[in-house]
């Protein structure tokens, strides 16, 4: 597998992670034959250190450090909430024009933590396809700006406001997921890390790295008439 490199210098490299690819081996994520960490290491011929994580099902910008010192500096930025991220998601129903989801989440150790997500609606679509008791099917394209970094935060927050991400299991809508699989043979979770902004840990330059959507996300946007 050849990963798409979005940015590279002597300290950092960013790739556009495909949906379905694990970042690295993890107790929580299960077993896989291919991992982004190993693929990128083999591609570059050197060790790499993941600065953050993306869910297996999420595509988009994934940042790696090329040495331990840079990784440590980036970890500090993430811990201090200095790194800003943007995501795109396709969700069920019509979302409000904009909003803030302030809903604490409980982690795997049973600790409840503050969790805040800001969002704005970029587009809406109504398809002339019946769904359940409705004569049409409605969807929204939203931009998400997490203010905190909790596990599965965006997935849980959108489910909390009854606009689950299409393709999300277990937080999403099983009926919608089945509908997309039967109607369009689509099983990808439609969540994409589109942009990451941070200060370069070595030269202090303001960095903004963007990733284009992958093919399945694009295919859904096309039949929603958003492209």
C-alpha cells in the first residue's frame, strides 16, 4: 500500500489515511494485517512516530514525527489543546445551520470528561427515496471542530443530537447503514479528517495541512449533488 503523503520535511510527515486502515496495533482496535505506522515506515525507510490517532474507520490527515524529540513536542501541543482539527461528516437528517454540542463523555476507564464539538452545516440533500415511514431521505454535510479530544467524540456527539454519521457502528443508525449498503453498496463510515492546524515544533511556523476526501466519500457527495 502506497500512502498519499500530504507534507514532509526533516521533522514531520503527514499522510491521507484511507478509511479502514488502523494507525498501529492496539488492544482496542483488534487485529489487522496492515497498519499505517508500518506502511509509512516501509515507504520512507525510517522510523516514524504517530503524533495523534484517527479511528480505523475515519479517513484523512494523520501526522507523524520523524524522531522522538519532535514527537514529544507535538504531544505537548495536543495535550495543551493547541492543535486545531477540522472534519467533514455526512449525517442523517437536516442539522441546524450551526451549533455547539457540550455533552460529557465517559471513557473506557469509567471516567466522565468534558467534551465539546462545534459544527456548521455546509450542505443538505433530500433524495426522492423512501426511508421507513418517510417519503424521502434527508442528509447533511457538516464541518466539525472538536474542542476536546475524547475517544469517538464526534461519533458519539452526532448520535447524541440524533444526526448519526452514516456508516458508523456502533454509535450510528443501523437502519441507515443497512439502507446505504443495500441502495449503494456503501459500508464506509463517512467521517473525514480534512484539516489540521498547529505550530511547527522546530521552526515555529504556522502549519495548515489539508487532505482531500477519499473515493467512497466523494461518491456519496456526488449522488447527494454536492459536487
